[in-house]
């Protein structure tokens, strides 16, 4: 679909402009993975975002979702636990 192609291109452009900003890398990875269909590339970007900012709860959440989609359930559970340790959204 042309709109998905456009989204993937915008994500690639964002990475070209600033590949060291954890939020840019994380968001581009999400776009490449889900609408773009390249889950492995998205996962690599989520892991890079975590390396750039290990306190980024949203990057851990994206890593959890993508790990689950890849069938890596233990990795997904670990990433979700890391997300919850960094976010008040998981608090009761």
C-alpha cells in the first residue's frame, strides 16, 4: 500500500537525520515493524533505542510486543517486566 510505503520512507529518513536519538530510533523501529512488515528490523531498532536510553519504558514495551510477535515469549516477558519497572503505568 502506498501509505505504508510512505510511512516506512519517513521512518528511514528520520533514522538518517538522527540515529542516536532513542525516541527517533524506537518510533522508526515501530513503524518499520508493524505497518512496514519488517519485524526483525523493528526489533533491532527497539534494542538500539534501549541501548541508547536504558530507562526508555516505551522502547521496552515495543520490544515486548515485537518479541511476542516473533514467538520469543520469554524475551517478551522480560522486556515487559523491564517496561513496568520504568513506568508508573504498570502500578496498581
